C-alpha cells in the first residue's frame, strides 16, 4: 500500500544571470545527496522563462524525512551555496487535486 507523498515546494528567486548556475548546483545536489536520503521519492526543477526563478517540487514519504534531509550535514553544506545565487521560500503540504488527461 502506497501513501500519498508529502510535497515540498521551494521557490528560489534567482540573482540576475545566475539561473543556469543555480540549476547546475541543484542538479548536482539531487544526484549526490538527495537521491541517497531515506524517504525521498522524486524532484522536479521548474525554471521560469525570464530567468528570475526556479521552483523545486519534491515528493517525500513524511515530515520526518523532510526534517532529516534539512538536518543532513551534506545538505547544510549546500544551503550557503544556494543562498549565494537565490533567495529561498518553502512550503510543505499534500497535493489536493491532480488534473490531466
């Protein structure tokens, strides 16, 4: 039995001209750290067309998995690098509707 994932949405407002560098850093973090964490299911990166923001949409098993990710020393090492390129706002919740064909 699979339970619905917890959704973590991060909105990063990017410094001008630094969207590509931020995306590269986020991809590296996903490939080397996030993939190894217990409770992680998936991550999508969404880049705005104007280069001003990136959305990170991640699915996790539980609030505890998200807290463990945030407390992981490898993640803590990435946060300052991310904040050099963008500001960060986070929201944690459940998906309540999914449309599509």
